[in-house]
């Protein structure tokens, strides 16, 4: 496993198969698709940033890299992708074996180029706050204080705008000094970009050009008309503060049997159009703070009438959520607009009700936005997450903008698509596979927003046919991949990161051991999770459990070591051994078992899954459990109900929730206050240790996980119990150990699952 | 006595004081030129021809100078005989030429002689008399005429004038007469020849001018002083007014114009009046008819006039003599009538003109159980409500109701009520009493729902009452029962206002409310487009609103809001304690909405400071606004939406053409011009609303009790035709400041706004007029919205708004019965009380056409015509409207002539006493802004919209403005009659050294001629030359008597009109001067006849009809 981590730390890439199945047929037989999870902006220490433009192959446009074959005498390099011979340009004339440019150093498979300063001034990032006001005063109060904090933390140069909405949308003109001024739009009506241009007086000082695209200062908008709405944070802090201070509940009356009239979609559409008008093509985020379901406008998710419940998964499945498709369609349109403009939509959904994350998902995800879901603006998950975004620290998100991601591969490899927070740029080419997964049919993607942890899952297709002519070519048992990421670094300059990889492929009989050796079961689990989520969303009547089970069985059948029809003889290579467990937990996870969750929650979990790296994805699938006790140092515990003991503290990290679980005795001691007594210092330390670890987790994670501190037998303990393997249930034969616990479920335990797996795998 | 005094005093004062000296000189020459030219056109009176030649030059000079007065005085005493003759002569003169023929023998014959005689004595003579001493020479000098004219003049003048000064009067007359005779005789007989000798031009002057003009001439009256003048007028006008003039003739003669110049003439006449009595008889031989008429009228009428406190020059009612005696007559020679060529002899100074009254009259609405005929609407009177309502509130076009529809149509007169339910009472009148019937609500007829009123007859010991409207007999409710007294009235009738007063208010019960009475809501919408900002209109509006806040009704029920707009609409959240107002912009102007549910309209007490601050800063906030587009329609819609829950008044300040958003308009004026030039017959369509959008909106506004007033502070075309639909439908009105000037219009804007919100008014009103069986309401007309046939909805109604209600017969009335009218107005006061105002009028029915004419109410009828004309303008070509209006006048006079004026012959134009000003008003109407060809579209549209709700008392001045001289204010009496010395609207009354104020209730034009004494300018304007007066005039008060008086006068006018006059400077020789002359309605203008010509035209038409 560790070699995969090493590879990841060098290039930010994890692959399901690090030794590729060499032919299409082999690949199909491997069950788990050949895929890579790539973190484009993963901080890689010592990665050089080259202050010059990259050298490209004149045939395939790939960039000079350590895998290129260089003829120092002839000053020629051969592209590993297309085998094109390229001459070095004059400024590379001094190249020699002893004098290599950084991009040819073997260890610099990942390297960055930064545009030269003359390419233009740094572009400040833009933050457009879109704030819901249909909330109870208390919530507004929470939101106000959080926003006020955020405003303080804004980078000085960044531009800020404010839109509030409720029944109507108010676009605040921060640059109007004399009185607070805002443009008010009707919530129930869509507003086009052209209308924005016209109605917000962008052309009062000069005639509107009769033709051509109008957008931004380059295209005819005066800077001052833009500066009415988007101001440097340092200039409008006071105005913004006072506006936020006065933020009030939406004044329109709400009948007691109705929901507030909340036009989230219109507000977002106006925000998008405003940015599209003012700062197209430069990094900008719409940060939407939503406190309830959208009931007005094209993206409404439920009618105002309270007697109509908000759609559930069951409604969606039965097609009895009349507004759902319309809303999704609207947000698809919005996402296209955002992608086109290169802007990000971030969503902070803080309400007990659903707010429509499921519908908004498409817009947030395609634009690479951040999403935070919790039940109140007063909740630390929201407050800390928001702070996390703006706080500069070791864990800052490294928010970057306006990325474009491109892939080059050896000709026998095609790309099916990407599962992750990006949008296809529809750049079709020989590289595109016929079957598309996620954002496919392209070799370039837009990542309007990306950060250090944004991880894309590329699904490959091995196109190489099994044939005599294909086998036996010498140098051709290597596949090459080059990932190019252009993005606006958070310092405002454009950068290009290139990662070039090479993997060996094997084909034909006897290659199984090689394949196994290259199998990364964690990456595979992460990929399977993304895939199953994707399929659940996209494919009607898809049965995820069955699909997962069959995949697992086929995988075990192919790579397991067994005698036919003898379950007891079954064994798996260590490379594969944990995979069934991942699948077991994946089957039980919120990604697959959606019916315990609202569509909003499901969408939320999936969006996070789709943007996280392998390690975190694995935590989501199979939470980690650490046990603290007087008997030993903190140690990982089995994710099993048997891990519970009266004298233990358990720390469960399921990514979204971190649970500190006190055994019954510990809770009693704590309640008795022993930790406050000098002679029980160790107990105090024992109590504190999991809290510290939980804080450490929270600190580096975004969104900040929800921290649950609970006691055995307490009601909050369900957060832990739900994640444990139900090896001991209320109807188990074996009673729990003293101080242990039982789970009231009819779910099968891992042991039962495994038994079945073995039985089926050997058939 | 008066006359006698005048003489002595008159001569000395007036002449010298007047400027006689200066005048004479300048006048003669200058006047000769100017006046001749100008007046020539008018005074066509051929009569002039005879003695004329001399006259013209003189006349002008003479007329002005004081002399005339003297002359008059003289003439009266000494010359009666002459005078009498002359006057007759004047009449005759008209016939002059013709008379000679002998056909007209009776009449004409006299003329000739008369004319001859006349000239010498009365006409020219008198006139010149003033100048005589001076004049003669001048006259001689003046022109070639000298020869003949001079002779004429001197004589004439001498006779009159001479006498005074020299005391030779007699002699002079004789002399004059002789000389005159000579020329005259020659002329009369050979009118043409005489003219020939003189030469075209000269002749024209002399002829026309002297005779006719002199007698009537206003100037003379002036010089004489108010009193004398009035007398002469009254006397003359009434009787003679028209007498003279063979219409056709006047026209023919350009020369005639001069004669009219009349100033001089007036004098002669004045003199004549006295003599007339005598002369008439004597003269009878000559032109019996004409004279008689004159005489009779003159004398009797005078008497009658005085008896009834009428202010008008013309005694409206001549006593018993319905027909013969009364009819002011236009002596018309049959021949002349037929022959266009024959010169007319109308004496411009004798034709009827309004004479303002100076004294207050006490008017009891009923006496002896009979309706009294109300005084003219324009006069000053105090009403005592004895059962009929005050005529201010409601008055009928005729004070007796025709028994049958046939009778009505025979009369050609309209039958309509003008209802002005909140008309301001005279301060001395009793307030309207409020009656509370408790929970049961006011007593009503159970069939027609008419409200209890003094004309409901209680019968059967009071147990039942009979409705005066539908005739149904109702049972008296037990708690309302009361015994009848011996007179058949309820014993408590005098204690119960509803049984003894024509107007009462009932407290409305729940039954009359669909919701709680609405608060008083005022929402101001202010234009902040670039144009408005730069012209200062925004600042002016903000200031006005800010100041006007203090005038809003006190109390928690008063709510206010403000919005501004350019191409989007800006609302302001005012309810932010101690915070700055928040500006909320509604950019969607196709589909507008309000940005907030509450806080846009808040209690005045809560937000006054905020609001004032905001209004203060609005001009600054938009200082750099570059938006030129105006979303007016969307703005008022948005304002409406904000007010929808309550209703109220929406006051909009608009500066440019609404160009974007809902209800946007295009600049039709440009199209209009091109179309007009290409002779498009559809030109009037530009006076119709461009489309139905605003109308639809307005109806919705009205439904939610929102009344829109629009203040147009503009310098461009704004399409009032379309815009005005909104105020018109919602009970509001349009204010028009064109071209807007921040300097001179700011004060008016403020005053208009202040009056708008502080005047007596009511909200969410519904009005219905009921009448006795036999009549039914035909149509309502005014500013309101009508959703069901019987009622009109008035989101707001105020003291300035008048509604016209026309009626038609559906049955007959019994002779001797009375027809009742009842207007019921249900409304909410500004303090939130729901009231029903009941206005009752009961008039006797008659089957005598003569009674109808006798009881005709000129002012009301004219207001009715005015409104009909205004309604017609957008739908028919202008020429057609003008013809219709003229025909209305002709038809009425024809009816009178045909059925009532038995005595006179067809050669006379006979006017019913009560309607004798109808031709003048009709002429003025035809020449008014709304019916002129040359007006701007917006001006005409504004006129139409203004007229729609105009009250009777303002309708007259609008069409026939009041003109007074102000350069000589200092010398006028201070008894409050400063305004009474009005000058006829004819440019011949404008002196070169004069300053005049002409006001029509809306605008005040200050005309400064070009030879004004610089002292006077200094006193009035603080500058020494006319050129120094700023065009954007702001009247200041300087520390001198003249300036004070001018300010007093202006203020008095403002008070009278309830309007802050928009003062405008018109300088002679300056483009601004051109604004002034169209108001000279008696002048001949490119588009219209002179007054005399018009009379002739009318006469001819009548004759044609008779034939």
C-alpha cells in the first residue's frame, strides 16, 4: 500500500490498477475499471515553479516531460505520446545531459509553469455573497455574525458584492455612497443577462454596442459601472458591515400555513448574470447562504403550501416530485452559464428543512463549488467551515479559480470521463472513449473552482485490441499520461501544472499476479463509491447493492485463490483483502442506503465524495475508529460493535461526523467529576486525548465535521452505532461482552456477508 | 351725477394725467400706424367710412386721452340731442350705405342722416373732443386725410371735447357737425366715393373707426373712470350692443377695423346713453327698430340691471320685457345683411362685454317657495341656503326646466348640471350641517333610494312622505315621525337641516362601507432623469414636497411615501429609525412590483425627519445621473402597487416623455407635424391616447381608490393626450409647467402642490345624481371612473373638480310643478370619516320658451359648451369642432330670434338678455388654445384635460381672460375694485406705454409695451428698461406703492382663482410678446374673425336660417 501513497505524494495520483490490463478484454475482466483519482493542486513539496512557458509537442501539444526521449546532440526530443520528433527552440540550445531544464528531471514528473508577469496583472478574486433572509431572527443573527467575520477575513484586494433575497432579490450597490441602495428583482421571474445589463444601468454613460458579446470591462463596460456592485473589500468594508448589521428578516408576510417565499434560484441566476456581466472569465465565487427551501421562481423545490411535504427519495423514485425536474433543468442551465463564465457557486445550506441541495447539486458540482450542509447557521459546522475558507493557515483551502484540465494519453488509452467537480468542455478528440462516464466526450474540462484537495476521478478505457500485431512491440508496454491543469492561482496569476505518468501494462494469461500487485484497493473503493453514486443518479432502476455485490463477486472470482465450489478454500491476496470490507461498508453507507437520508443530504454526501481524495473517501466509506483506554495507547479498533467497552473512549471519524463515545464507566466517572481532581490527572488526559484528536481532524478538514460527544446508551450514541458492523444484534446468539453493546438491526454482519461472498465467488 | 362730475374733473385729470399729452402725439402717429394696421382689420365698420376718414387718426389719439370723457360728459349734458342722433347714427351707420337705398328706409334712412349727424356729434367728435384742441392739429398732421378728416375731427372733437375745455361745446358741436356733415353727408350717401377720395388706406381708418368705434370703445370708458364707463357700457351694451352692425359690411371693410379702435367711440356712446332715451324716440323715425332696441335696452335694461345686483355690464334680466325690449339687437339692414359688401355699422364699443362686479350680493336660494335665479358664477356672492343648494355646488344651465323634450330641443340649449360638490363656500356662508341618523342611516325613499330632502312632501299627518324624485309614497319611520303644521310642513322642518337645507351631510353607517375608511395616503413620485435633474425640476419637486409636508392633515392617519424614477423605479424605505432611508430599485419596468411589503408608506409622524432629509438629498444623489429614459408608466404602476391596500393620492412629478417600460410612449408630436403638413385629416388622433395601456392601468387604479395627479415640469413634448388619461380616470388632474423654469416655476409648483393636498377634499367617493321623473341622466362628464352606468367612482374629489351631468327627457312635466335634482356623494374625509353629502336643487318647470331664455344661465351653458368642445377635439377635426360650437351659438340665438323676438325685424341681431355674451364667449372659445390650429399638441391636450374638470367660475376666464392695466394701478381706487377695471381683449386697447396683466386663472401674462415709462418699470420690476426684465419672471415686491398694489392685485387674483398664477413676461417686440396676442380674442386673427365680424357672421347665419 505504501508505494501507492508514495506515488500519490509525488504526483497526487492514485490509480485502481497501477499495472494496466493491456487489452480491452483484460480490462473488462478486471471488473474494477481502470481509473485514476488525481488531485491537481495537491501541495507537493519541492515542486518547482518555472517562470517560463512550457515546451509543447508540435503534433499533440503535450508538454516536454521527463519521459521524453532527448537527443542532446541533435537537440531533438521525442514526444512519448505521439512519437513526434521536436526540435528544441534556440533558448534550449545549451541543453545537455548535464544541463537539463527542470522539466526533464526525472523526479519532477509534476511541475508548474507560471505565466510571465507581462501576461497581465494579477486578477483579484471576487466574492459575491448571496444571502437568504427568509429566516427567523435568530438564524439571521447567526448568519450576520458569521458573515461579518468573513468580511473581516477577506483578502484586501478581493472584490466583494452582496445580494440578499427572500421574496425578492436585492442586489446591493455597495459603491453608492449616499444612501444604502439596492436593485430589487422579482423572485418569481427569471432575469436574463441582457436584462441585467439594461436594467442595472450599465450603459447609461455610453451607448450600448449594437452587436457583439457584452461582458466585462474589456468589452465595453466601464470600470466604474462595475465598481458599483463589486468593490475591493478594503473599500467597502464599512458599507458591507452596516448592511449586514441591518440585515433583516424578509418583510413580506408569510401566512401561518405557508412556507416563506424564497427565490433562491432567481437570486443565484441574477448573481451569475451579474458576475457574467462584470467579471467574465476571471475567478469569482458566488457564495450562497440558504436557510430554507426554495419556493419561488424556476428553481423552487416545493410549493408554498405547508401541507405539501418536501420531496423525499421515495417521491423522486416514484416521479411524484413535480418541481424536481424543472428545478434541475434550471440549475443545469445555470451551471452551463457559470462554467461558461468561469465562476463558482458555493452553497451553504443551513436549515432543518431541505433547501434544495439535490437540485442545486449540478450547478455547484460542475462549477467546482464548495458545499456545506448543516441544520443551522449557528452550528459550528457552518461557522467553522466559513471561517476555514477565508482563514489563511496551514490548512487553508488554497482556493483557486478558473481551471482548465486537459489530458494526454498514449494512443491505446481512451478517457471515458471524469467523476468529480468539473464540467466537460466538449472538446472531442481521438482520446475520447465511445462510452462516457460522468463528464465525458472530451479531453478538456473546466474547473471553475478548485482547491488543494479537489480530486478528479478519471475513468479510462483500454482501447487496445487483443491481436498479434499488438503484442511484442518493444517499448510499447508503457502507457503514458499527462495531466495539464491551467488555473488562476490564489495569488491572482495563471499557472499551469503538468503531471506526467507512465504505467506498465500487461496482457494475456499469466498477467493476473502482475495486476494484483498493482491493485490499489483504497483507490478502487473510492472509485467504486463514485461510480455507484453516479449510476444511482443517472440510471433508472439501477440496483446498487446488486451491482456492487456482483462486481465484488466477479472480482473475487477472478483474483481470489480458491478451489472451485469450496468456499472454505477461498483466500484473497493482501492486495485485495480489505476490498470486500470496503464494499460491505459501502453497501451500508449513506451513498448507497439513501432512504435514511433526505435527497439533500444524499446530494451533499455525494458532492463531497466526488471532490475528496482517496484517503478521505475511504473514511467516508469505512469510518476509522480509535480506541482510548487506560490499558493502552490510542489504537485503531475494529469498526465493530464489539469495540464498545464500558471503560473505553472511542473516536469515530466518518468524515462528516466525528463521534467521541464514552463507555458507560467513563461517562460515570466523568459525571462524578474525577477529571477535575488532581489525583486523577490521567483520567483527565484520557478524556482530553480524543477531543484533541477530534479537533485535529476538524482543523484539517473541510467542510468541518460535525462533532458529536456522547455516552454509551445515550441517544447520540446512534451516530456511532450506525456505522459499526452489527456483529452483535438484538437477536444474535452470542450475548455481548460485559460493558459491550448490541445494535438493533436486521442488517447482516460482515461475517455473514463474507460467508456469502466466499460461497458465491467460488461457484 | 357721475357724469357731471366726470366732466369737470374728468377733463383735467384724465387728459393730463393719462398721458393725453404724450399719448395724443405718440398715439396719433404711432397709433395711426400700429393701430390702424391692427385695428383696421377689425373696425371694418363701414360706418366709419363716412365721417371716418377724419376719425381714425383722431380716434386713436382721442380715445386714449382723457378728452373723451370730457367729451362724453359734455356731450351728455349739452348735446343730448346730438348725441342721441349720433348714436342712432352709429346704428344707422351700419346701415349707412344701404340705408341710403331706401330699402332699409326705416332703419337705414335714419342712418344716413344719423351717420352724418352722428359723426359730428357723438362719434368722432366726442372722441376727438379730448384731443380736440391738440388733436385736431395732430389729426390734420397725421395724414393726407387731414383735409377731410381734420375737418371732421376738429368738429367732432370740438363738439365734445371742445366743449369741456373751451366750454364752447355747443359751438364746436355745431361746427363739427357741420363740417362733418359735409364730409359725412357726402360719405353716407356715397360711401364709396368718400372712401375713394381718401384713398384706400386712409378711408379705411377714418370710416370704420370713428363712428362705430367711438361709441363703444372701451378706452373711453377707461378714461372716464370706472363708473362712467360702466354706465355707458351697461346702458349701451345692453341695449345697443349689437345694434349696429350690419355684419356683412364690417367685414368687407378693412377700413372698418379702425373704427373699432373704438376707444374714442366708447366715449361718444357713454354720452349717448344719456341722450338715448330721448333720442331714441326722436330717432325712431330714422331707425326705429334699431334705436328702439337700443333705447329700450339702454334705459330699461340699465334700470333693471341696477335693480338686480348684477355685475355684468349687460343687465341680464330685463324685467318683464322678455323679448322685444330686452333683446340686444344688432341693427341689421336687410340689405346690408344680404349684401356682403355693404359695410357694417357695429359699434365695437357697444357690443356686449362682461363687466365685472365689485359688490357682494346676498343670494337666497329660494324665496316664497320659489327658486331664485342665481347670480353669475363669476360674481361675488354670499349664499343663504333656503332649500336649494348653493349654486356653487350645483347649478343648472337653465333655471326653469322645460316641460317637454321638444321644448328643450326647440330652444337648442343644453340641459345639464354642473356639480362641484366641494366648492369653496364664501367665508360668510354657513357651513354645511352634518346630520347623524344613528345606526339606521339617513332616511331614503324606498323605491328610488333618494335621500330625504326639503322637497319630500310629508302627507297624511306626517305619516307618509312622497318622494320628490320618483313620486313614491313611503311610510315615515316611527322615530322620524312629526306632526305637520298648518302650512302643511312638518313642524320640525326648520330644525332639521335635511328638511330645510339644500345641502347636508349625513354620517354614513356601516352599510356604506366595504371596508374601514381609508387613511389619507400621499405618495410622491419624482422624476430624476438627467433632464429633470439638469433643469432643476427634481430639486423643485423635492423642495415642494418637503415644504408641503407641513400642509398634510395632522394625525396618525396621514401616511406618506416617496419614490423616484428614471429608467427604473427607486423606492425608499423610510421606516428605519434613525437610519438613513434605504433605496430600493425596481429595475423591471415591464412587469413592476413593489420591493417591500411595508415601510414604503409610513405614518408621517414617524418619518417626517427622515423624509425631509431624503428629499433634501435626492437632487444630490442623482446629480450625476445620466439616464435619459423615463419609465413613467412603470413608476405610477409601482406607486399604485404600494398604495393598493389603502388607496390614496399619487402625486407624480414628470419631466420627459415616458420612453421605456410599461405604458411607454413615442414622440408623436414630430409625426404629427409631418402629418399635419401633409394635410392629414386624422391629425386629431394625436390628441387621443396613444394606446389603451394607461387607460387600463387607470381603471385599475380607480378600482383601488388611487388618485393620480401629475405635475409636468417639462421642456419637451410629453404626450399629455396619453398621460392625462390617468388623472382623468382617477379623479386627479394634470399640472403643466411648460417650458419649465426652475427660477420662475418653483414657487408655483410648491403652491400648486400645497393647494392640491390641503384643499378640501374627499377620498374613495361614489357619486350619483338623481332627478325627478320626467328627466333622466344622460351622461356624466369629468374626471372619474365609471364602472356601472348609474354611479361614478371618484378615488378622490376636491373643491376644484366639477362634474357635468347632462339630462334628457323621458317624460313630460306638468307646468307649475318642480323638477328636483339630487346629487349624493359618498366619501371619506381626510380624517377618516365616511360621509354622504346630499346636494338638492329644485327648479320650476315651464312650457314657455321665453321663460327658458329668461332663466338661461349663461355661465353654466358656456361651461357646458366648453366641455363639449373639449370632448370633441380629440375625436373630430378642429374645424368641425369650431363649426359645431359656432352652430350651437347660432342655433340658440336663432331659436330665440324665431320664437321669442317678435318685435324686431330680421335686420337686427337680437340677443336674449341672459345670453347676450354668448357670441363673445363662443368666439373666444373658437380662438382658445384648444381649438386654435396653431397650438402645440401638448398645449391643446393640456387644455382639454384642464377643461374636463374645470369649474364654471374658472371656465369663463379660461376662455375670456381678464385683462387689467397695471402701469396705472397707483391711480386706481383702492376699494378692492382694483380688478374691476377690465379691458376688453382687443389690441386696440393696448397702449404703447402700458403694462398689462392678463390672467385666465392659470397663467398670468404681463405684457410690457415698448414705451413704458422707466420709472414705472423701476417701481414694478426694479429695472429701468423693458429689456432688463428677466424673461423668467419672478414677481417681487418693492418698496413702493405701485409694486405693492401689483402684488396685491396678483395675490387677489390668486385667491380668487385658487391658483398661483404662472406669471410670464411678454415683451413687445420680443418673441415672448407673441404669447400675448392670441389672447386678444376680439381682434381679427389669421385663424378667426374679430368680434364684430363674428357678430355679423352669426347674424347672417341666423338670417339664412330664418329665410
